[in-house]
């Protein structure tokens, strides 16, 4: 019987799903890294969420490990080159929270456009200001989606009823035939020229880290709205603040921040964050775009289905290369 170590908190539906495949499960959601390194040599499978970094040191302790399953979308915590070298399979549940991310993205946009965060606060304080809280409409805008994977496609699907033009860019050369009704395949140059609003849905890689910087923001022909529900390190908070203050950014919706450990901010970061948090044309949430009641379950279901497709419990030699 193959053994799986689960080192993060997961919905309880993971247990019967894995039990059907005859895995022996060790569920340790509170385990610390040193403890993991002591026991990981005995496991063929590992399931992580977001607290465990699978780097070279970690992998050097993995004598039997044949697959890593990430209960979420991003794989930036995993040294993909090293797992490939060791012929360790990697699974991610990209589809499991795409609906949640898409709905959260639309919610943030509509909240920002209608000033719902500040209007709500004011009414609770017995302040009744109608003109100051006049909103704008999404209809008629051109929306640029950067990163047209599961998340980007789900956002485009939800935009279909809003009367917008959707331009989508993805670094991968894929077949866009099935997406023709959702978005126009576009270059970054076209998005820079035409977009009124841009929504970021890219993974964190060396190529995308700090992608949204001063130069990036200045490339837009129009003053634009910026939405980031991908990874915080994709966008410089300092550059976003500068864009907001200059007017180049009309507003921002940020579910993620460059440094999300707010107690560890440097003095400079603290100053920048303080100024950002005071902006009325900014909506913030604590990295929860993909974290709904429904996605909590669906992530496990997607993850186990991918393991089931690739794994014969009697023949783990199927593990050859990584699939995302």
C-alpha cells in the first residue's frame, strides 16, 4: 500500500476520495517543516497547499516520493526543475477554484466601479452622499485579460453578459478555436493600446515576477483599472501606488500583495502600504479570491481525479513527467 502525507489543512472529502484508491493517508495539517523532513523519506505521495516550500533541500530528503499534489493552482513553491530531474510527478488543481476566482474578480470590479466599499462605510456612519458615490458602468469598456488559462477563461465567461470587448493574451501557443466567442486573441501591444481595464491571471515565474512595474503601467495608452487576483509578487505595490497617484491607474482591485505577511513589512513597505490603504479607488481582499466554500471541496475533487487518471496503485512507474 502506497503512503501519502498531507501537510496542510484540506476539506475532509479528501479522505474517502483517496481511500477509494487504497492509499494509506497520514494527515498532519499542523506539521512543521523540520518534522516533515524527518519522515518524508517513507512516503510515495505528498499533498501540500501553500505553507510548504518544496525546494532542493526538501527534495533531498525524498527517497520514495513519486508525486506531489498541490491543492490549489500555483506551483511557485515547488522547484519544478528538480522534481523533473527526479521524475516526480506534479499535480495542481487549477480548475478547482477558477469559478471562485472569476466571481471574486467580477465582484471586486463592480464594487470598485460603484464605490460600494466607501458607500457602505459612510451609510453605517449616517453619512448619506449620493453624488459623491456616483458609479461608472462596465458596459462598453475593453477588458484586457493577461493569462488565459483556467482563471482567465472563467473571467471571460462571466464578462459575456456585460457588453464589453475582451482582449486576451497568453504566453502559451494554444488552440484558441473554442475561445472565439469569449475573447479576441491579442498581443500585449494591443492590450496596452486599447484596454480600459486589465485583469492579471498569470502564475508566478521568473518571467512574471514584478511584471507590473512602472514601465508596464506607463505602456497603457489610456488611464486604466488594474485587477490582480494571481500572485502578489507579480505586481510592485510601489508601482501601483505611483500609478494611482499620477492618475495613470484609475483604480485597483488587489486580492494579493507583494508582501502578504503584514507584520514583517519593511519601513519603506509600511509607508507604501499605508498610503495604498488610504485610497478610495482601491479594493483589497486577503488572498481569498479562490477560497470559497465550494472551491474548498472542488480543489480536492479535481486533484484526486488527476491522481486517479495517472496513477495505477499497483504500478507507480506511470510517473514519468510533470503535468499541470
